[in-house]
C-alpha cells in the first residue's frame, strides 16, 4: 500500500541569523498533509518572514544563518533539494509584487518560468490560456508591467506563481496594496486555490478578507509557534488582532475638528484617462483621506500636488512644497544612519530637535543604524520623523499602514494626530480600521472624479461603510 507523505513536515526546527543571540524561530513543529488555508499571524519582527523563507528555500540557500531540527518537503530534506525542485512545489506571492518580476512585459513574465524549465511553445500557450481564463488576465496581458496598478500587479504575481502548478502557495502581506474590493476578490481566489488541491499559507496583519475560510491559524510570537486548529479559537484568544469584522468595528469618537486656513487648492485638475476636473481645498488641522479602488487616480493626484507630475489641465496652489511620504520607503531613504537621515533637509534641523523626534518615535536607540536595516514599521516611523521636522504646511502619506501590525498602526495614528496640530494632511489609504481612527474628512475618487466628499462623523459611518461595499461590488 502506498503511504502519502506530508506535503510539509517540520520537527523541532530553529533558525538564527549571523551575529544574533536570539533565535528568530525556536523549536517549531507542524505538518501540512492536505489542502488547507492557514493564516500566519504575528507582530512585526515576530518571525513570520523567517518562517516563509524557511519554507520557500531561501533559507539557507540565499539567507545565511544557523538551522537546527528537521524540514521536509514531500518527504525529502530541504537541504538535499535543489532550488528548482523547491520552486516547482512551493509558489510565492510577495508583499511588493514588482520585486518578484524579471521582465518588463506582463506576458513575458507569465512564460518566464516555463521558458526556464524548457516547456514547449504549445504547452506554454495552453498554460497561459488556462491561467488567463481562471484569473481574467485578458486586460493585463501584453502590457508594460510598470503601467499596471497595484491590484493588477498582485493578480499578475499570483498567476505567475501558479505557472508551474505548485502544491503549496505562500502569500506575504497580500492585502497590503489592495483596496477593499480587490481584497475580497482575493478571498474568493484563495478559496478556489484550495479547491484546486493547493495548500495556502497567508502571512498578513489584516484578517477581514479571510473571515470564515481559515482551517488553521499559526501564531508566531518572539519566534515561538502556537497553532490554533480552528478559526474561532484564534478569534477567542488573547492576541490583539486587527478586526475580522470591519463594519462592526467600534472606535472612540474624535473631538470636533477645527479646520484652519487653506494649505492647498486644486482647480479643475485633469490628467488624460485618470483624473477629470478635480477641484478641492485642503485645510490645516484637518486629516483628509483619499479612498477609491486601485487605479482610481489617488496617487496621481498626490503627485500633481507635489509637482512630481504636471496636469494636462487645471492648476494647483500650495503655500510651500508639500512633503510626500511614499508607500515604498526604500525610494525615500538616503542617509547613512537613522540620525543622519533626519538631518537631510534644505534647512537642516537642530540636533536637539532630531533627538526629540527620535525619542518621540521610539527610534532613539536605533539612531546609529543604517535606514535599510530597519523593519518596515521602523522605516515608516522614520519617514514620519522626516515630516515632523519638515517646514511643509501639507504632508501627504501614501498607504502609511501598508504591512503594519495593529500596534504599529496605532503608533502611526498617534503621529498623524501630532502632525495635524500644525499641518494639513492628505492620507491615501485602503485601511478601514486606520481611516476610522484618523480621518476628519473622506474624499472618494471613482472613475477619475470626486464621487463623495464628507466629514467622517458618527452619523456618516453608514455612508462610509456603503462606499467600501460599493468598491467590492465593482469587481463582481
């Protein structure tokens, strides 16, 4: 009789990075022997990324460190498996999809892995048609990858990861760049993957789109693994999670907003195919949040305000150059240390002001670190420190909570309220929980136009919820 081997088998496995006394993963054991959907939860820095790298073969082939214990894929030791065999069985969808692309054309990207494995043209064409039908890829095939929206890049990266028909698929923060509608679309895709006999592990801080479909939850805390055999058991645990049920979220009421003078004005801004006659005012002491589906024009509007790109028609007026905090912090960090990063400015701030900001953002102990050595949440706080020390009247954030756990999200919200005391703020966000914490005003962009513009008071929460549900319906 043939005995089926577990897909993944891990026994008393530990991993430590070079020069680190504390093990990143400590004595972890689990098995995956059937198609299931697993949430990998845990705070930033808890070991989730190390966990995924231990399953996709990056450890120890590309990531140095010391391993102990046993890891097996289909009954074979990971250390004995060639990279190509691991990649055939384990697919990956990274948090930033563009970081896993190797070509500039979406169709070329789809066939890239098949070319490397020597597929015939007929087989490549057949597989491409299968995936195109399964994920409605018609609109994104044969396009320049950098012209795709974040949501389109996410779907492309998912499709490319399935080309070789893996038995397990690893998602790293897949909802970080997705609007509500695309996240709920991802839920259906994950369910279909399980129906296709693929096991799915999703590492994420946002859980709402996984509500009701989880078979198990793996919680990592300081490198140690706790396994919940039911979704309900995790929901009833003491772990401080983000919400599974967004629309029944309770938040503390914000004090009545007293908006100040106009910090920025746009008049009939147009950008061909993206924005159409956008006229808005933004005020000091007000947090205005731009929402809308991926590709609605939110980032384009922000870049026009900063002067990064020019409108085809219309005009903008700002008192001084706005400070723009990018979604991908790596594009915006140039200093040799955290402290040095904050000193880079047209008018360099005083040393005591830099130290005060570092302490306020809990970065003082990291002041001598290189910015690229920081975690995602720490980089985000460093960017906020740059904004606090700037002289700009308008600060723009593009997805400031992308990939942040609930603790880091609350820290960013606190910084937003601090900045609001002296500035006008525009926040581009898909993060429902975060918006409820910080928004004074919501501006909903749809099809390049301002569909709604209202104050986010308790009596308007129903209207706000309806917009999110409408964004989901646009994908059905």
